C-alpha cells in the first residue's frame, strides 16, 4: 500500500469549498503585507470549515497565487501508521498534521537543520518545506540538537488574487512567523492566542490620541 492510499484511508477525500464568512467589526488589514513566511489567522467570522480556527503559514505568495500549510490541526494519527517501514517512526509519539484541504494524499515536511537546502522550498531563516525521505529517516534515527521537523498531509492553496480579496474582506489576520511558532506552535489553541493578540492590537489602535 503506497503513502497516498494510507493517507486517504485515514482521512478520506476532503472537499475544497470557497471562503465563507460573516462581517467582522475588526478593521481589514492591508493585503500588501502578505508574503512568504507570513502567518494568516482565520478571523472569528470565517465560516469555511476547511479553515475554521486555523493558523496558516504561507510557503509561497505571488502573481501565480498562494500556498500555505495549516499549522494547528493535528491528525491524531501516529507517524508509523503512514510510514510503518520508516526506521524510527514508531519512536515518534507526536502525530503528523493536516496541512490543508488540497492534495491531502501528499505529505510535506517543514524542517530546519541549520543548513541550506537548495533543492527544497525556502520559507524563512533556516526553515524549508518539501520532501526528503532520506533526510527524514536520518533525523529520526540520528537526530542532531539543532534540527526540528513537522509533517503535514496536504496543503492550502489560493488562486491569483483570491487571498488578497479574502484579507480585504476581513477573512484573515496577518502576523509575522518565527521558527519558534512553526515548530512549537502546533497545538489547536494556537488560534486562540493569535485572536487575543488581534484584539489587543485593535484596542491599542483605538486608544484615545492614537489613529
């Protein structure tokens, strides 16, 4: 059984729907601040179940569209269920994550080794996205102190101009990403923390004497 079949059996086929949202009282952010290595946080009014309470890391953003990975949706499935033949997988208690509704049968890896990886997609700092089975097995069996990784089934995608329109419609809040958030912020309550920050940011803007 190949990897695609295993993931399909765990999750089934995920349907992609359009953005649904209710009007928010929070001011819209400028879509100009979108970019690779940024976080987009689903607004409280966003009703699309594919992105409800999600924090998404943008891996790419430009004229051809946008691609990202949901950081805070753990699959509750152990890594060795998908990779039973992978040495060291049984020793990893942390589950892999559901990266988004697109290509759910494909696995991606976010990782840092502290070194450059020209054959992978650079995200920010020393963080890369892509797939390298040999590197994954080596990190599982012979880990080094500075290395970190997380695995994701699927990703999120937007057509040209789509994400910009959703931001202007108050569907998303934008924040800078950091390595600490990417590798230590995979819990589902990550969204609550960013919504709290959003409300604090709005409250500061509305203080008397500020514009």
